[in-house]
């Protein structure tokens, strides 16, 4: 730490004038209840007074108070996070304006996954894999499909195609190597 740099200090007698409005606005957005927000700010000031001796001056007074308030908000949600409590908690889904509204916490929509885009990409990849398999020598394609896609047993494939197990594994290895090359060229480099 720079010895010439002055540490931040606390002035609890000025907290209400300097930070009450900011902390209230911070809290009310998170709990969507003015009375509760006022209580949380008051609890924050009390907690700040109780732990003033622990303030190291590494942050500003406001930042330190906001971190205490954050913990108070988290504690509030932890306390009410029972099945009964979830039905009563409302979460704001707009930051003001004409469209203001609330969701009951347990019914808040989850983040949407882009399933359509993922499906299309998977379909395109499947089509490319099929094209690459079709470009393999006929015997390689047949053995690859039977073993990896249709999940035939090694013995069944060997009997049906009149090949040895070691020959089957050589064919599978060569088919995979050629498929990898085809996909690298036609899919991954696009």
C-alpha cells in the first residue's frame, strides 16, 4: 500500500444524509417493497455501527455499506426461501415506467436456451456426418454404421460380412480416420 495514500475513514454521523437515499433505492429495486427496503437500510446502518472497528479503509464508506446491504438482502431471501415464502416473494421485471410489474419468485421465467438454433446446428452436423459416411468406401461405411450406429456385436458383423475381428477393427479405425478428415474439411473449417 502506498504510504502517502490516505485510508478511507468512516463518518457514521453523516451516513443518513449521505447514503440513505442511495441505499434505499438499491434495496427497493431488489426487494420491491418500500417498507422492507427502509428496514434493510436501517439494519445496514446498525450493522455498520457494530462492525465499524472492522472497517479497514480499503474501500469507500458507500461501497462498504452497499456490501453490508447486499448481505442483508441475501439474508432476507434466504429466510423466506421456503415453499410458503416463495409464493409470497415478488420480483420486479421492469425498472419502472408504464410497464412495471412483478413475477412471483417461483414462477419467474427461466433463461431461454436457444433450442431452435441448437437443433438446426445438430441437424446440419448430422447431415454432414451422413455425407462423410457416404463418401467412405462401401465396406468401411457398412462396418462403421453396423458397429457404431446400429450397435451390432462384433461377432454378428464378422459373420455377416465374412471378416475377422481384427479386420473389423482395422476397418473401424480407417473409417474413423477418414471421417475425421472429412469433417475437419467440410464442417469445422466453415
